[in-house]
């Protein structure tokens, strides 16, 4: 079985090159920054009392940036919740706050279930994908194995499944749509040629796509500005932060919540944010959150601007994911997204079928969602709960789709 898997890799990998750009194999940098706004440096020569006072001040400042007191007298984030129960999360800090480059470990605990505990770092991301105390999961995602993830990136789904099944970990779970972008090589390549290649399908380009999103969000953001309310935008499947950085730099939003399933994408996003001089002095709130779009860790009816750029075709549970987006949107909240029509991936789909003995591959092992037309996408949005007169699905170029919805 192992020999068959290896042989299949060699014979098929050169066909995959015809379907999409190969990523480079250089790993993403693991250097991270603390936040968009650096922490204040504390002198190690200061007296213990002064250090203690400074530490408390910094803790309170950080808690003020990412949380607020609740009626139960614990600090909770006004938007982030347990992805499963949707209950509030209490917030606490661990570790000393010393030095401008020192990140703070964050612990978020369910308000109703002490067993559901999540962690994160202020210089990396908050992991709301699964609780640290969760030992019930039967399968381990291939995302936990960067080498195997990189290997599977360049193979068609039938072979990916085979390689995963004969690996040393019999409990390994591989879902192509989800795990393709967990590869460090893909994260490294994303803004180094990969994303630019989307122009062939008709994508306008990152700058124009950002302007389209900002213009669509403008009325709801202006309304919140006039009423003195916080202006928050969610950038789902943010990848390396291509649009996250643009949302931050625009100055239009008080808080940007950038979400992705991939650890390596969020690591690359943080690195790029840290090295961007315009963002180093930003006083805007920024949260990088690891999560599943099918279990969004946000309060119901809390978001007024929700963005997903070139992402929906990579969501395995597309129906549930769109219902989750509809759930978290506030009345009048807006969703804007871009994605591909299935025709763009026709070579990949054909290769999958050929590699599977001429039979269609089950959806869970497809490389992408193959949306047949704009009518199909519109139906998915209507099924998710959006009203027909508030849904616009526009085809651009040969295979690009721009979606605008209002709740």
C-alpha cells in the first residue's frame, strides 16, 4: 500500500502543476509581534514595587484592549464566545509582562463550563478552534503535521487520502479543502505569486477587492460612527492578512478580527503585521483568531461587517458556514465575499475523477467546492437565511464571483 502511494505521488504530481501554481517549499517565518500596538518596556533595574505597579497597569491596559467587565464580575470579550456553546469567555493573563517584545499568554474559559478552556498569545493568535482540555477528539488533523501537510499539498485528493491512511498515524484525518492551506509552504507562497494568479479567473486584485468591500460596508459603518458605537470588521479565512492589513490601515474600523483555520497562515499574518511600519504604531484593536468557519466563535447578531476574500470554495461545510455567518451578523449587517466558480478548477476535478477510476470523488475529498453557477451560490445564501432581495451574486471575468448580502 505504501509503495502504491509513493508511486502514485510520482506519476500524478506533474499533472497537478497544470491545474494550479505550485507553492515554494520555503517555510514561513515563525517570528511574531505582540500586537499592532507594542507593549511598554519595563526597566529591569526598577524596584520590585515599581515593577509590580507597572505590571498591573499593563495588564489592565491589555484587558481593556481585548475585554470588558461582565455582570458576573469577570473580564470577558464583548464579541468572542465559545465556538460550541456560544457562551461568554472569561479572560485572564499568564506570565510576566516584561519587555517590548514579550508576548502575554491569554486564557479564555467558558463562563458555564470550567472544562472548556482556550489559550492564545498576544504576540501570535487566540486559538478558539478547540479547547485545550478537549481530549475527546478521535482523529488528529493533518494540520498538526507540517511535513505531511506540505507533501499532500501537491497530490490529488484520492492519493492524499491514501497517503494519509498509510501514514504512521492511523487516526490522522485529512480534509483537502480545509488542510491544503495548513501547509507552511502554501502560507509562504500565498502573497508571493499564488494570490496574484487569481487574476486569470477575473479577480480584480487585492486593492480593488478591498475598495469594493469597504464601499459596501460604508453605510453601516457610517451609521455606527454617527451613533458613537464601535465599528468592527471580521476578516474570515484571512490567510496571510492580505485584507486584514488593509482594513487596519484604512482607519475605518475600531477593531479588526481576522480568523483562519490554519496555524501557518496566522503565523505568517502576524509576521507581516509586525514588519509593517504603518501598523507598528496603530492604536486599533486587532485579534488574530484560529477557528472553524462552521463554528464561528462570535456572539449572535454582533457583527456589522463580515468579509471573506477568495475563501468560500475552501469551506468543507459550506451550508453550515453560511448559516453561521448569517447568525453572527446583526440586523442590517453586511457580508461581502469573493470566490471561484467550479469551471476554474475543471482540470483538478477531472484529475480527481480519473484518479478515482472514473467515478466522482466524494465531496469531503474534493480539493475545492465546485460551484456550478451563480444561481447555485444564490440558493446557498437563501438557504442560510438571507432574504432574496438583499442578495447580489455577480460573476466577473471567467470564473470570479463577487457576493454582497445584507441581513
